[in-house]
C-alpha cells in the first residue's frame, strides 16, 4: 500500500536578474509529495497501484502549486514533473507514477496543456536534489520558457520511498532574449 508521508510546497520569486530590477516578480512554484513505494525492493509486474497514485498526485500537487502561485490555473505558463526513486526502487517505478496517468489531471487543473510535460527521473538517497525541467504548457518550442526548478527534501527519499515533484510558473525566464518562438506566436 502506498502512503503519502508529506507534501512540501515552495514559492520562488525572482525580483532582480543580473543587475536589472524586474518590472514584476517572476514566480515558480513546486509541489512535492514524499510517498512510500509499494513496489520497492522486489520485482512487481503490475505497477497499476503506482499509476493510480500518479493520477491522484496529478490532481493534488498542481492544485496546491496553483493556489500558492495565486493565479487561476489557466494562467500558468510553464509546467514540469520529476521523480526521485529511493535506493530500493526502479526507474520504472518513477515512470509508472509520471507517465501513464499523472498528465491528464495536471492539465485539467491548468485548463489546458497541449505540450508534453517535461520530465526527469533519478535514483538517489536521502537529501538528493533534482531539477524539475520546465517548458511552456501549450507549445514545447517556446524558448523563453525553457527552464528548471531545483527541488530537494532533506529527509527523503528513504530507500523505499519516492519524491514526486511538479513545478509551475507564471512566466518564462526573466529577461529572456535568445530568440526563437515566443508565447505570443502560439496558434499563429
């Protein structure tokens, strides 16, 4: 049986980039669940329990993140997801949480999300850091929104746990100026 041990949310606001005072804060939020891994330490053919957990977290975590961001879900611009599996887990356990069912409820909270949700996974011990990759939610080629948010939970994952993280933003990178597709170009 899978259990959620804790949920941690973090709001990051960038006010100055380089030596430029920004016209408004550029905000990123992560919502992270530390969960037990019911399949760790042994081979399990049927990972449906982890897939179902992914579906639950795909609703819970984005709701918390959007609430902390303080804007309606449809105004979120970027999204991403990542999982750290503890030492006794498999990469396939992380994949079972992230890929089959997490995306649909995540997109429902945001009111859209036509792009693939950028993702990362790794196996690591307690206190490991993972960068949640970010991309524009409606078009993967919006270069100003290629970014990441660092996530770390000091007491997780234990060897039979996973750290499941999502991140959302209200904008792209501050002072983005490397060209490419802009968010205003979506749909043209």
